[in-house]
C-alpha cells in the first residue's frame, strides 16, 4: 500500500493538498517446466507465424507484440485449437506470449516478410 500526495499551487501562491492510498496487487506467474515447454512449438515461415500446442485447453490466449512492445495480435483459444497460423506482414522480431490461468510462456520469433 502506498500513499500518493498531490500538491497544487496557482499563480497567486494558493495551495491545495490531496492524498489517496493506493494498493498495488501483482499476480505471480509461474514459469513452465521443461516438459511443458516442449508441448509448445512456435516457428515462422515467410509471412506466417505458426503456433502448435499439445494441450490447448491449458492456455487461454495468444498475444503477439512487436519489438516496440505494441500488442499487434490477441487471440482467445478454444479447447480444440491445436495449431494456429497468424499472418504478419512486416519483417522484424516479435514476442509471442502464450497465456494460461496462472502461467505464461514467451518466445522471440523473427518474421521475414520479403
């Protein structure tokens, strides 16, 4: 819990103070074991990114970020989504995030769209 205080002064020198208590909650994510990592396969070919999951029901969604950290693709997974193909039209590095209930898996991928 943090206390944040704001002081505002106008050009005449009059001040006003205000404070608020802020509680920051951070969810802890666990990493995948080596066995679980082998159940996820991510690769690229030309303008496509391929994602293969042996157990898709254990994951909720796939998020893809560009090198600047901008979310460029978000896809909710269904229980039978064993393989995904996602088209990406700009050459560069991308971060793929496979999101589960309490864990996440990240992998960097290069797309060559030329």
